C-alpha cells in the first residue's frame, strides 16, 4: 500500500522556517560573541608565537623602524625558546603509557584488555608525537586542542573504521559561549 503524501500546511512550514532562522541567528550570534570576547586572547597568543620564533618577529614594525632611523642594531635575546625546549623535552622524557584500572576484582581481564587497546591506539595514531606537539604549542599559547575521531580514510575495516588522533592547528577551535559545563559541552 502506497503512502499518501502529507498535505501541504503553509502555516506550519512558516513556523518551522522561522524557528530554523532563529536557531541559525542564535548560532551566528554565539560565534560573534566568542570571536569578539577572544580577540585580545588571540592577539596575545600570536604575539607569544612570534616571541617563541625569535629574531625580528619579537619586534613590532614601528620599533624596528625607530631603531633603524637611529642607526641602532635590532638585537634579540630569545629566552622563551630555551624554556619551551626544556619543558617540552622534560615532558617527552617522562611520558608513560596509559593504563585502565578495573573497578573491582571481577574486571581485571577487562582492565588488561582496555590497557592493551589504549596502547594499540597510541601506537597506530602516533599519539605520543601528537601529544608532544600539542604540549609544546600549549606552552606558548596557553591552550591547544587534540581531536580524537573515527576515520574511514585508509581504513582496512570499512565498517568500523580507524581511530585518529589529530593535533589541531592553533586558532581553529570554537567554544560555545552558552556552554554550562567546565569542559564546554
């Protein structure tokens, strides 16, 4: 038996369109609020990355022009790079494998299995390298993001896929300004 098409209800479609537009406007407004609220933070993060690179990046163009007009050398002493290198090396040296602990004595086998799976995931995704890169950039910027996702690119199993650990580029994340929990969910 064939389905009969739903009757066109113009009033209901107008209400749905209005609700959809209101939700879209709310998301746009939230993004603008986030973007405006973090403008100063993003500028500070960019300045921190410039200081980490060292050289002429540590000087503003106005300061460079001022020093050149006075025939003074533009010298840079990059103390930040040494500290970041030390801390990131210290972190990489002290890396430990993840371990899943059982909740009770009955779950010992599950704890071992979960630990083995965590080690496998970290090996396959080069997780230690991704975490190290994230930590190194977070020392300069203060906040960085690591994405844990499922992917089907180059996956041997086309049904289940593979897990992927990606160190996201700086300034590519967005926090919902109306989030209620500390982890922005």
